[in-house]
C-alpha cells in the first residue's frame, strides 16, 4: 500500500486492531480505513472507492463469532481490484481455508496458539505464492 490508499475492514475486528489502525498507523501514512458491517455485502460494495486496495476481515469474528461470507467478499474485493486479507486465528487452518475461498492473504496471531497467556508475541502469514508485492489479483 502507498499513501492515499483505502482499506475496508469489518467492524467486528477486535476493536483494538481497528482503533489502532484508524487512529495511528493508517493516518500517519495518509491511508484511510472505513469500517463496515461484515455480514452486509452491500456495505462492502458501498464502501469501495477508486483507491481501495485492501479488504480486511476476521471470520469467525472475535468476540461475536459472526461467520462472514469469505467467497462473496473476495469476489467484491477482486471486482474492485483490491486484495482480501483474512485473519483466520479463530478457525485455524484445520476448520477453514480462506485461500481456497478466494482470499489473497491469511494472517494468524500465533500468540494465542503458542502461549495463550500474553507472555509472548507472534504472528504468522503463510504464503502459497498467490500474493506478490506490486501485483494485483
């Protein structure tokens, strides 16, 4: 992403993530974040702008356990020329494969699975060769 790019994310992300992004990280780099009801496909469509580059969601969501339609949201993102990033920490690869559902990138908070007590910090971004810097889906 570059300055001026736009991100759409589901409101049900852990609020600390959304708050940190919207107040700190994204504005500092002149990027905008719009939050939508992740269950409402029309909200995803309506939030798209010419500079939208990334859709971000967690499914199932924490703490509400909403299950978002990854395939449908991926189709909306790709139609807009954007990438879909899915936080799959709750479902894990055992129960859900976002890449097979159309996601471009999957992320995991390894902290929950490595320790569960907050004594360590980690993350995982498995790559299967689908997303390359500078390329669009």
